[in-house]
């Protein structure tokens, strides 16, 4: 298993396929396994890069507290390690916030971003859900949290077992830190600084997230907003075919792939 050693942490990563690079970013507790259907399909024509965030899945515990800045630095270091000048960044849920953070911080290393069920800040019901995840992780109740999160993100028993086994390997402290940072993160006022193309993908039935879609669609200078029918939040696993088509279409429209 390939690992990148960085700042005292060992980061598991995987590279499959050849062509235009895409880096996938997962939310708290879940791991790179959540993008199995994207890896399987998109690696036929792209270089698909997945990794487990510090303290998640096959990556080691991080003594350095987990922040979006640290995760963005890890992604940049991974691109450096793989000798990739630029890539597309794709994040799911709070992983979408890290896409925005990366585009704000290391925009010269990206062709653009893909935000799936994502947000630039959290408020309302979502704030309560993020705090619940934080509280359960703080109490080291990872099995209980994993059962719920993995079940909701699974489309069949095999995927459930895959996600659950990976989630159970995570470190409670780092998972707590990821949830905690997500609770307070807010880059809404900085979105106007992102001049790279961004694809926004949301589930038509994920009504509580439509407010986040509206904010991003209004404030990002260059974006496309797509709703996928008959699905809620868990698009990578429950609407994989539709998501993959939208990603291929979007990336195919971007012409400047010069490093």
C-alpha cells in the first residue's frame, strides 16, 4: 500500500488510470472507499487519485490537529510527490469545503473543482448534525457513528461492509477534529476570489442543502449548478452513474490543461 510520509503522519493514497488527474476528498469518518464507483469508472480515462485524510482509514493518527489548511497542504504535498503540476479537485459533503479551501490557497495547482453536496459554511439543521458527529467522536463512540453514516451512504450490503470496515479504522481524536473544524469553517465571503471553474452537484431531494447550493451558485464567479433527480445527499454511492457523467461532461468542457 503506497503511503506518503508528511509532518509525522503517514497518508495512504491510491492512483489508478492515466490522463487528466482528479483528486477525491472524503468527509469525516468516511474514507476514500466512498469513491469506489468513481474510481472504477473514471479511471478508464482519467488518472484518479484518492487518499485517506489523517486519522481516517489506512492513514495514521496525526499529532498535528486536523484543519482544512493541513488537509489542503497534504493534497499539495501528494501532488508534489506524484509530480503532478495541476489536477481537478473533487470533494463530497465537507470534502467540498476542502476543495474550496484548496482553490483559495493553491489555485495555481488546480484546473478547477467539483463540489458534491457541499458547502462554504454550515448553519441550521446541518450545524446540529455536525455537532452530533463531533460529540460522538469526542466520546469515542466511533462504532455507533460509523453504523449510521456508513448505512446512509451505502446502496447495498457489500458497499456497507466496505465503508464500515474502513471507517472503523479511524482515530476518534482526528475524526473529532475534522467534525469540529467543519462546524466553524466559513469561506463564503472569499468565494469571489475563486476564478477557476467549479461544478456544483446536489441531489434534488436533499432540500436542506439547496440553500448551500444557492450560496455557492451566486457567489462563485465561474460555476455550473446541476441537480440529480431522485437522490438525497449521498450522490457518490447512490447516483454514481449520473455523477460520473456530469463529471466527464464538465471536465471535457475545460480546455486549458497546460501545467
